[in-house]
C-alpha cells in the first residue's frame, strides 16, 4: 500500500500546485488589465463614413468624359452601377 499512498500524495500536491499557478495567472492577468485600462490612453474610435452607391460629381464627370473620348461622342452615360 505504500506506493499507492505515495502516488496519491504526489497527485494531490501536483493538483494543488496547478491550482495555485492558475490562480496566480488569473490574478496577474486581471492586474495587468486593470493597470493598462487605468494608465494607458484610450484608443481613438475611427468614425467610418457610410459610403453610398452613388458616385460623386467628380467621378461622374470623369466617367462621362472617358466614355465621350472612347466612343468619339457617340456614347452616353445613362446609369453608373458598382459591380
């Protein structure tokens, strides 16, 4: 019975050691999160501008001019749609 008792005691010591190490990791992680939130500057939120499917006036004029040059004045822009 001596080897069985020794194996159980080693297992219990190992489980307690793992528990304390994981507990320390959680505490250190929470400490790092708290300190970084307290002392590091907050990131500036980037405001995204919602793009519409409608081209701007400059884009429309450039497309119209390119079509006019390619078709030698015979083509007309009736609709612009992003593919």
